[in-house]
């Protein structure tokens, strides 16, 4: 990667992380939507510098759509039922997750494919899931994820109504 | 100045952790839903980075394909969550 692409990557990373922090911390749906749009633009830049032009285009369009949805005044706010103690525990868990992921990235020997499966044969499973049956795996994963998200949202709305 | 896989994974870790923080910290459900695209963005960056740097001689399109699906899935999940949360005055 040459210097121009590297500068573009660092600038795009800063823009996307600033957008992410804006989504987390800014008040008001308008500002959150704007921050999500900034995140989408930065994410498109990251993909573009990583030689993933189609992913950059799709991500920018999708995240700008997300920003429009989040900023829309048509949706009413739904207050959660989670107490402040659990929110603080969750925030600490997010910090721990960041530390674990950063340590994993720093010790990223696994990406050089020096591990070939072990006794469970995960390398062969990975080849099947992510190469031969990639689309089916993605479809099932998205279906399960959408089902969990929908069930959680419905549960929270029902708990709020009580 | 150069970029390696470790730097890309650091950025991905930052996005994922920011998304988790948003999802657990916000009281409003519609605001907490905005954390989902952040987590998906981090995962997509990790996939694209691995496809760019770690698949030397191998197919790079798998990581990019996952990044595309993750972006579409994030949009679908936000739309689904907001739709379930309900429009103003619908009930």
C-alpha cells in the first residue's frame, strides 16, 4: 500500500471512529443520524483504500440509509427498562472487549494461517462455511440475527408497556 | 507511512467496542439500535482487511463479499428494529 492510500486509510479511519463516537455520545436523533452518515462516509473510504470498491459503494449507500432512518422524526422513542447499574456494567464490558480485541489484533499471528485446525478440524469447517457454502451460511446467520433482534425489541417494548 | 493488518484490526476493534458501548449505554431503544451498524462496520473492516492482507495468493473476494452482506444486514436490522419500535402515533 503506497503512501497516498495509507493517508487515505488513516483519514477515513479517523472519520469513521469520530462518527462512531458521535453516535454513542451525541444527543438528539438528528445529530446521531449525522454522525452515522459520517461513519458511513469514513467506512466507504476505508473499504476503498483496502481495494474493495464495490463494498465501499454498498456500505456508503447502506449507512447513509441507516442515517436517514435513525434521524427520521417518525419513530417514537422507546425507553428501556435496564437499570443504570447494568448500563455501567455493560460499558465496562465494552471497554474490556476493546482491550481483548486490541490485544488479539496486536498478537495477530492467527491471520498468517499457521494454525491448521487442531483436533476439531476447524480449518475444514471454515473452508466449507466460508468458501463452499458461504452464501447459505450468510443467509442463515442473517436470519438468526434478525430473529434475535426482533425478539429482543419486542420483549423490550412489551416490558415497557407493563 | 504504511498500513498493515494489525492497524486495520485495531480500527475494527474500535468500531466494534464503540458499537457495543452505544448499544448498552443508550436508554432509548431507537438510539441503542444505532450501535448495531457500528458493530457490523467493525466486522466488515476486519473481513476486508483480512481479505486484503492475509490471503496472499488466495481469493480476496470472500472478505469483500462478507463486508457487503454485513452492510446490507446492518441496514435491514436497523429498519426492522425501528419498525418494531413503532412509528409515532401508530398506537
